[in-house]
C-alpha cells in the first residue's frame, strides 16, 4: 500500500498540541512495519510525504 500526502506551496501544517513526534515518528512507525518512508520539497514549492507499506499476502 502506498500513501502520499502533498502540502501545496504556501500551505501550513495543522495546529496540534505538540504531543506527536511529527515526521520522525511517522518514519519510525513505517520502517518498524518493514516499509519505506520519504519526504521532499516538490518542484512547485510544496512538501510531500510518502510511505510504502507492505501488505499481507502481497508478492
């Protein structure tokens, strides 16, 4: 399963209580499941987070 979330140029993150671990926490969880995780600036000036997670029974 792959998941990609893109923040458009000039976008802002959602306000939160600061209790999470942000990108570091997402990376830790994805890699703990045997997946891959990446972040990058987009050519349009936004920001993108991508995760590829293994699924049961996938070959």
